[in-house]
C-alpha cells in the first residue's frame, strides 16, 4: 500500500514507534492504519501509539512509546533516568519510568508514569535523543522510591543510596551544589525522600570525597560499624623521588595506608605494580595494608582489631 513506506520511515526514525497524530499530519488516513493493523504490520501499544511489528522491541523503543503515551512535556525519570546516565547499580534495569506534571500516578502498557508538581527545565536534559531528568534530579527521585515496599527511612535503603551518591559524585557529574539546588526546589513538608537527601547532604558536604567502588563503600561502612577513626580518602602521596600515587585510604597522622583491592589487582602485571608502589610508600615512611572484599566479609572483627591496633600504634 502506498501509505506503508511513510509509516515505516516515521517509525524507523523513532525506534520503531509510530505516533498516530504525527503520521496523520503526513496525510496517512486512519483507515490505512487500521488496515496495517489487520495485516499485522502495526501493533497497537496504547491510545494513539503503535509500533512496527518487525522492529525490535528494545529498551529505546519502550522508552519512546512511554514518552508518547505520557504526552508532551514528559521526561524519563527514576530508574530509567539512572540507567540512561549510567548509574552503576542501575545499568541493567529494564523498568520504564516517566515523569509528568499533570494527571496522576498510573501504569501504562510499557511502564509507570509518576506525577510530579515540579519539573523545571533545569531538571531535564537530553540523553540519546530522549528528555531525561538530570543525574541530580534522578538521584532525588530514587531516594523517594525504595524497592520492595521498603520504608524510605529504612537503614538498608539509606546505605544503598549512599553508594549510589558516591557513584553520582565520582562519575556522573553530580556535585554537592547541584544536589542541594534540587533539594531546595523540591523540599516540601512530607515529600518522600526529602529527609533522606537532606541527611546525605549533611554527611557528604562540599568537601566530601566519594569512594571509588562498592568494595571501598563497604570498607567505609565497616570502619563506621566498628567505631574506627575515619581516614582521608583518595590521598595523593609523594616520596623522595616525587609523586608515588593516589591511595584509597590514609590516616595521615600515623602514615598508615589501606588499599582496598578488587579482582582487577589479581593479574601478574597489577601485582608487580602494586608491589612497587607499596615499596615506594614504605620508603616514604608509610605502613601499607591491602584489604580484599572477602576479608571484610569473612573476618570483620579480626580485621577491625588489626587495623585499630595499627592506627593507634602509628599515631603515637
């Protein structure tokens, strides 16, 4: 049929999703759409939105369909925004979430729509051609929606969001100022997530240095759990021959360094490099202790006693 190429081109340019209002403006009559559905060339997704049967039903396609169903002014948010921005803990999240400024919270054929009273232009950016909430706004919204019906104030949710915040600050362009600006716009009495974001920002101020990995985050939580003195993080250390490197954790007063190693340090090349750097640190007067994830999990009390003793003895 002579209308099919126009519909196919339109859909192919939009991840296989056909917006009926748009193809109508191209002159495609409604009876042509009905005929394409009967022939199986189009599959109805929701009111005013179809998809090309032979186009892969990818995450991009579902995002496009969700935005079309939500209408003008909608933006991908929550878990979907986190995935779009590359948040490590959401990299495989398949859920589709959209924010709108009108209507109510509801489900659609392809995902969930969340209504928000405030979605200023500064809270929306473009990622891969889609309107998406900024990393700072996405983080705020994630704080308000813990998984599995968990309370917003549950300690497990707070620990999880601390790790997400570290990732946001270390790698996703979020800063204390940007997150505070989002809080100031959205903070309302009783608004879910406000108290949690405020607590995190009070703890992680403008001088906060994020951990670089989940294992480092676990080590920080481990130190807090056993009441050990907090170290400085990501510290640059120099010796007689100049800069040695940036270490994970350091108690400067005692010149005591802890490196938290992942499996990336298991190769022969990495082991040689680590040994050479440890030797340089010792020449510069630092004691070095390398810690692995398994050690934190399997023998936390013994590790805490060992580190506590080293911190005290080196600090004299």
